[in-house]
C-alpha cells in the first residue's frame, strides 16, 4: 500500500498549486482520503477530506473557499486545488487514507499516509 503525494513547491501569495495523491497496492482506504498539513513543532492539522463513494467533501475553516478537494476513482487519485494561497498555508502536506468510519478531521482516523510534499508560500 503506497500513497504518493506530489505537486508541492514555492509560490507567491495569491498564487495556486495543485497537489496530487496517487494510491497503489491492495484495495484500501475504502471510506475516503484526506489532506493534512504540518509545520515544525506543531501537530498535523486537518485541511480537507473526501469520501470515495459519494464524493462528499469537508474543509477546515482556514481553507474553506480557497481549497477544493476532488477524486478520480478510476485512477485511485485525489487532488487538492489550492487557490489564493497565503504565507500561513506554508507546510508539509500529507495525504492519508482511511479504512474506517471516524472523524475525518482527526489524523488518527487515517490508516495510511504518503510521504508529504512541501508547500511554501512567499509573501
């Protein structure tokens, strides 16, 4: 089971980035996937989540209206479109997959994690 995150980089404030997370291996994460972010010295923070079945999405208040999470079931891939980026969005972004029902905003609900991709937003 592998999650491969990509798409991070350096962008100016107000700019956009699109993160991707491709899943491979045995069927897993049957309930959904999420994006979390983390800066040094802080806990992993919820950003967005999506369910595989209905495609229902959930967002942290800090990103609502700016970030959009989507899925491509055929490709086992989820995306995070990030617009109007702010310096405070700077973090390592991790995608996670969950095999259980639980609070989608809590990182302990997720069973598998990708390696993370760094997003840096300059002011």
